[in-house]
């Protein structure tokens, strides 16, 4: 899988969440995708970008800063909310037997896995159930807080 190059319809589940406007790295962010902060500089980048930290939320707008300098633009994200994301595949797929609250890992900026694939994937969020009516999308709770589990 690879980082998305198009926007997606936002799919929050329930009410709530917190909206933040954070500085963007030298990247193009697409709406509805998982974002992380760089481990140095704390600029927003697509989750799974080299040197990105764990996922902190989902973009609510498209923001293209690929021709600018880091922090030239800010992007709106939502955190402390549940969104639908694509399921991993094969042995990394999430199933009904995955416990609620289990940590999930980012395969790319729109797909989650039930394991870190040998510590090669960053933390994405927490499992909140399957959504069978949407072809098996996964409900993921995103938070900027690291619970250290």
C-alpha cells in the first residue's frame, strides 16, 4: 500500500473530537487521511512518512505545502475522535476477535494493521470495532496522547 494522492470523504463516528490547526511540513496533505508529526520539528506529514511519529489525528482539509517551507501553512485536523479506515490484509488484517481498545498500526495514511510488523509500523490509534456495512472498514479512535501500551 502507499500514501494516498486524493482526498477522501471524512467518516467520523459519533460526536465530539477536537479540531486543531497545526504547521505543515514540506508535503501535500489530503483530506480524510491520517497525519503524524515529524520527530524533529513537529510538522504535520502523512502518517508513515520517513521519520514521522505516531498518528495524532485525521486531516479535515487538503493542504498543499509541497512548494513551500516547513510551517508556511497550517492544516486543520481532528483528534480525540473515531474515524473509519481501511483494513490491513492477510495476517495483518483486523478481525472481530481483535479486542476493543487494542493498539492499531499504520500501514499507510489510510490503512491500519493489528500489529507493528516487527516494529516497522508506527502507532495509528485504538480499535473500536468493525464496520461491516462499509466493506469491512475499521473504526479507529485517534488521540494525540501516547498511552504507552
